[in-house]
C-alpha cells in the first residue's frame, strides 16, 4: 500500500476522505485499520441522541470539509455558533465575539460525533480503500521502504507511509520508541448535554470559575454541550448527584446569564493532560490527532488542530508527488513538518497558557484578568484577529 492509516475515527476517516483526489486521479492505494466496528451505514433517518457527544468545528474546519465535498451533509445536523461570550465568574468584564462582526454567518458549528462519523464513512464507502475493520495492529516494524504491519485479522501489509491516527492509548507509539511529554493538569472534564429554559440563539459560553472553566456549546433546539472542568477528584461527588441537585449546583456555579438549566443527560468524566509526542514524523511515518497532541478542551481547538494537520499532510503529499517523491519519503515528511510546526506550537502554547492563567487563584491577578477581558472587548482589531485564528482562518 502507498498509505496505511491506523485508526478510522474522525481524524483517520478525515485523512482518507481528503486523500480522495489522489486515490481517484493518481491511483494512490490506501488501507484503513480500525479496531472498533464501523458505524451503521444505513439510509435510515439519523436520530441524534440527547446524550450524544459532539465536537466544536471551527469555520476553517467547515471550509476544509467543504473542500472534500462533505460540508453540505455535515451541516444537516450542525448547530451554528453565532456568538461567543467569555467571562470570569464573580468579576466584572467580558469579551464577546460575533460572526456578524467578522462578516461570517457563524464562528463555528457543533456537530454530533456520530453524524460526522456517518458522513465520513459514507464517503469512504465510495472509494477503493482497503478496509480492515475490526482489526488491530499486532506488530509494526520499519522496513526498507516504509513499515510492515501485522494485523489481528491475519493480514500483513507493507506501506510506504503509515499514519498513526488511533488516539493516545493504542501503544503503537511506545512500541516504536516514540516518547511523549505529559503534563497532567490535575483536572477532570465532566461532559454532558443540558437543556435550557430559553433558546440559546447560537451563543456559546466560556465561564471561568474558581474551580475551573465551564463551557456551553449550542446544539439543536435548546440543548447545549456542557464541558465543566473540576479539580481532580472533585468531579466524583457531582457525578453521583441526582439530576436535580446537579442542575442546582451547575446553576449556582455558572449563573443565570444563559437561562435556567432544566435537564441534564448522561454524565461522563475524563482526566485532562497536555500530551505532546516528541516526534510527529519519521521516515515512512506520521503521527496525527490525539496520538500527536492531546489538549485541554478550554479553547476547543483539539479536533480543529488535528484536521489542519490532516490537510497539511495531504498538501505535502500532493507537492511531493509533483516532485516525484513517494509517500513516506523523508523530503515529503520534512515538508509536512515545516507546514505544521508553527501552528501546532502556537495552539498548544495558547491553550496551555489559558488554562494556567485562569487557574491561578489570586485577587490581584483576577482583577488583571477582568481588566484584560474588558480591554480585549474594546480592542476590536485585536479581538477580531484572535477570533480569526481560533476559527482556523489565519495561522
């Protein structure tokens, strides 16, 4: 195979979809290895669950899906983010961003992960891709022109370029000797769907509290995706609360600006760390998505950063093909790394800095943060520049 993609989730499936022009025009041979069974690909109407996990898609990511010919389908179950309100609990001052100010219909969109997966996998079903699902990579080893992969379904592959897009827990990086830097935040994200007493009108909220940030992302109807950050261990009590008591504590922590919280779905908790792979490329190998970097959700940049990595890898492969280079060549991967370095560094630094800045409990610093939010709201050009970067429209 020219390319073997380990992981058929959102990142791996996005890469395979973005490779469609090279598959169709240039005969690129691609294999996808996915451990979990495929999502149901029926023509039955999609019924998003109230409890379904969702992802925030920046406008730049929506543009990338449009380039793949997928955005029209994606948008069927997307909720637009028209405005973002950023504030600190108990302090005067806030920053507001709006699509209208930037001349766009939406700053981003929130889409159920299951729907994104269905759209992507339907596209892949149209392509001549070698699917190995469910299957795991049992062994991986460098060979002269790439890597040899032994799969749990009994197949053995050799690929000029192997892409690790299987998240951070497969162990393949470790087996290849790729180390990661880990910085635990000693925080846990509690995630659930909540319903409000009034329409959200496409407004997203980022509310910094003494215990950690609370983010609310608009979903269809009056529902919102809640991401509530807790100190490590503190989430256990709230996970055990009744729905009524949980909503009461959420209301007290967030305040009334978004309305009254009147329903909550299933709650899930995830420990938070900043994880960055020390190597994202080797001859014949590239690392993407959470396998390359796992970020705090405070800035909502994890999947958007990963998708830009997908598009940069495809662009480097197309440029390399024009120069006569094969997928996985050192020159092609050096080109990919040069495209990614600044964007990856800046987003990781911004997300980590935001967590640490608002995580310091200091009255003096809290007043400075409040003044900064006011100043940012007044400084139109600076605010718009930050917004365009967060939207993935500038780097």
